C-alpha cells in the first residue's frame, strides 16, 4: 500500500462518488449532500482527475456510470462502512449511546414481531434513534449498499419460491425469528362458511372463490400461486393491494377471501368482524427473518441490536406456553 499516494486523496470525494452512483443525477446528489450544483460539479471534476476516469457520461436520463465507476459501485459501500466504523468509539454502551439505526420492515412484521422488541430496545438504550421504512423491492439492495442497517421480512420455505430462505444476495446474513402458517379470512356471514359446517370446505371450493391479494415486493404471485400452478391450478385474484390493511378492508367489505400469515389475523379481527378458515392445501410455512450485511457481523452496536431482537422475539413466542 502506497500511503503517500493515499494521503493525497480527499476521502470526502468518495462519499460524493457514492451518492452520485446512487442518484445518477447532479441535482439529486447535490440536494442530498446539501451542496450547490456548481460545488458538486467541481468535486466531480476532482474525482475524475484523481481516478483518471470520466466516471459518468451525460445522457437524456441523467448521468450514466462508466465501466470503471460500476466497478467502484460494488466496492465503495463496504469501504465507506469500514471508514465509518473507524470513526466510532470502541464498544457500544446501550444506556448512553446516541446511535441511529435504520430498518426496512415488511408490513406484517409491524404486528407480528415489532411489539416484542421495540420496548426492550428503547428501555435499555433510551437515546438511540430507530428509523423504520417499508420493505420494498429495493430494500435488499439498500442492505447491500449500507443505506439501511437491518431488514425484517418474510421468506418462503417452499423450494420453488423466488423468495425462499436460502436465496439471498451476496453478503446478506440472516437469522430466523419465527415461522408462520398461511390462513384464510372471510367476512362474517360469508356464504362459504356453510361449507365448514357440512364438511365441504376443500381446495376446489377455495379455488372457486374470488380472492384479494397483497403484492409481494412488486409481484402479484406468492409461493402458494407457484405451488398451485405446478398442478395446473390458479386462484382467481380479483383485487391486488399494496398492503395488508387495505386487503383486510376489502375482505371485510366484500365476498373476497384473503389468504395471509396467521400472525396478522388477530390484528385484522380487531379491525373487522372476520372469520378464520384453514388453508385447504398442505403448504410449507414462511419464515420471518432478520437480515443484515456481513460487514456488520462484529460491530458492537449492530450485534447488540440483533441479540436484543432475537431474545425478545423468542421470549414473546415462549410466553403463551409458559402460562
């Protein structure tokens, strides 16, 4: 390593480069960095001189990274995270820490897991800040790039699903918090409830019904739909919504059936007079997992957050059986 050459590099330029790579726009990058566009343009010119590469080419859609810039895009997040951690004081003391941690969380986890650990986290570390964002199709990339610290989402245990537990991007670590089964909800007095009484609630009846579905990371199909498709069967999905609350409302005010993780059912039934039915097909459970990047494996603050979440969720799961 030539430290003399490294000493001549302004490390602030690497932060600017990372933001430019994420935004691919001088205007948006300048806004995030609280700089004028002219100041950012000067920094970009310095970057080009330092790295001896144009880095970006202007196009009708903004800045297009060069091949060298795309290589740097893969390396920079880990490098910047390492530099950030160098600036942190050693160790982590929850009671006095003012650290900020960010989460991307699937909506159903708000009810199934967050209540069990939010109290322990904030009671032991009252001055930390927890920023929680919706889990989207971009959240896994945000984890890889260090835009968020943790992810909590549901992964399928069915081997054909694109969202199966062992299908994670490079560098993403996981631990299972708990598993959950799928269950069905219909409105009170729904005509199909008569089939439970006469014993004719089965897959054929289920498929004859119209369904409301929650979109999963931008996709309309869940693992259940792929399983049914293997045998040439399909659900008739009449309405697809972006969230569980909207789908619950549709279910309560129509004859559509809603198939969802059982952990959300109790909350749905607090909102509306809904009735449970078992899913009339044998189907593998799904796992709610805590995700993080391996670069944070041994970072004390990150490790404390992970340990506290896992311990709190485990206690909450064991509590009912211990009564």
